[in-house]
């Protein structure tokens, strides 16, 4: 499982109640409409294997850490448009 806080739909709202935010610190909120909106923010991105996920589940079951609150949004793909600029795949 790859956890990427930049792609979480509830980033900022649920970070304080998420195991990643509690263990690694909540990422700084992004300013909506900023020029850096599509750039990586430096927010946590990590990969957990099955034993690590089970360990976090055991800790959460015992009330020692909150559960993972990641709500992944589908990745936006872009294609080159007729003028060479990138266009959202769904925008056509």
C-alpha cells in the first residue's frame, strides 16, 4: 500500500485523526488556487507492506493510534492537446 498525503481527498480535515498525521506530523494545508497546487508539497508519502499494515491495525484496535484516514482520489492524467499544452484526460 502506498500512502501519499498529497493525493488524499481529506487532507487537512482528517490529518489530526489519521495515524500518518499522528506519527509523522500533519502536512501543511495547501492554498487552493495557488500556482504550486499541482507540485509535490513534501507531504508524507510512504509504502507499507502487509506486516506493517497489520501492526498499525493492532495498535489502532488497542486505541494506541488512530486508524488510517486516507481517502485516495483518482490520479488525473493529462494528454497533449492540439496546441501542445497538457489537457486533462476527462476534459477532452
